[in-house]
């Protein structure tokens, strides 16, 4: 092979690698939104007289969305979290193991993702298919990994480090409602390692 041919081949390979790296970086700019579905049954709606200190007023859900295992970073001492950076929103999956046949959850509407550098707060928009500021039962899911999808405003690409902040709220004898704060979380570390939705739907 002549010197000119070898140089041409090297040049073409360099261009192909450059285009490939650009395509990869474009693919990595955003994630697909995480897979999710509603619980198959809502056995009881929240009572119009709902009170946190009265568990008989909590709504009840059965056959929630579950996955085979927890994926993501374990934060707040329980549960695993992943952050999906999409164009329309920022999705955070929260996966918890249900230790009993009856287990209640509570999501505070004041939850915020905070830009660690600028202090901008991206407030929770919703928890898909479930209420906020209301305790609810997940029934008959003992030892299963239940995954919830939380929706926040989209994070600008320049946001690299964030805090997760949950303000204090109501409490009861087995739920203290205390403020929770995890600081200095790297967005890239929180994003899913596989750039497609993970987890099998288990009914």
C-alpha cells in the first residue's frame, strides 16, 4: 500500500470515528423517559376525611409497577433513584422494596431538584398515577421492588451537579415527616447506565 493510500485510509477512519463520537454524544444528551404504568387496581380512594394519623382513610393500590431489582443510587437511606434527562421533563425513578404485604408511601409535593451551583429549584410536578401529600397503601407486594416515576421540569444541559431536597411535612407515630437533603449529586452518575428504559413489567 502506498503512503498516500495509507494516509487516505487513516483520514477516513478518523472522520468515521469523529462522526461516531458526535452521534454518541447526541444520543447521550437526552434519555428516553422511563417505562411506567398505573397500578392495576385501586381498591379504595382516599377518604374525603383523610388524615395522616388515620390509616383507614388512606387510598389503597394493588398490583403496582414493579421491577426485578433496584437500579440507581441508594439515597436517603432507602430506595434507589435514577434521573432521566429528557427534553420535556426530568424524570426521577424511585424504587423501594416492600417489606410487608401492606406498606404505605408518601411523596411531598415540595420535593425539589436544586442546581447545586446556581441554587435554582426545579419543583416536583407530579408522581405519575399517585397522589402527593397523601399517604397511600401498596397492598400484596411483599418483597417486590415497586418503582414510582416523579416528574420535574427539564434540567438545562449546563446543570451538572444537583441536590435532592424534601421539605418537612406532616408526621405520625411511624413517620416523622422530617426534612431530607442530599447534596452534591452528579447528574451523570444519577442517569441510567443503559440509555433505554429498564425493568420488566411483573403482574
